[in-house]
C-alpha cells in the first residue's frame, strides 16, 4: 500500500498532494480508447488473464474508465520529431517499472530532432523530485535557464 500511495501522491492522512490520478485519466482518454462493448471487454479480459493470470484480473474492464469521458480522442501529429523546436529534455529512469528506460533513449535520440537525454540510474517511476540533486539541478536548469547539458549527465 505504501508503494501505491507514493505512486499516487497520497499522504499518510489520506489526502492527495497532486491531481496525478485525474491527469492520468484525462491524458489516457484523450490518447486512445478501447471498446466498452461487453463482448470486446470479455475478449480483452481473457487476453489479460492469459498473459498475466495474477495481475491481469486487476486490469479488467479498463475500457470503462473512458466510457463516459466527454471529449473525443485527440488527433495525433503526423510527426513527433518536433523539428525546429528548442531543445527538449527527456528524463529516463533505468529502473522505471512503468516507462522503460529504452523508450526514453529512443525518444531523445531517434524520435526528437532536438532531444537531450538525462539518465537517472535508479528505481521508481519518474525521477524529478524523487531522486537526487543531479536530476533536480539538470531539470531546474532546463526549465529556469533554458539550459540542456552538452551530454547526458548520467545521474
């Protein structure tokens, strides 16, 4: 429960310090949707249980999350390169259980035309505000001074 509380920014008193849950719903529902048709969900549930018999049961009926979302799925850009943009800092955590580090490397080096990678060698989902001064200083310098490191600081 402690890990779930940390992941969801829930304090010991039961209050939430951020709106991360609401933001995740909004982002997910705008990105894509699965069919909420009961027959489609049953097929999805079967596939989940086959792939992950223990954890799959907790992810069943996921399509219901966005079923009543009042906004349509957003259009996806033709290209994700952000050509002509200012430098974009991409933070990747080597032991992130939710977003694999390899994806951060790929986004920074292969997808974005002006991407810069910041590696945090550690565990957990997200590094900024939860890891070390190397990460904090690099991200702060990016947002406050518009500076990116000349190479990955490998925090």
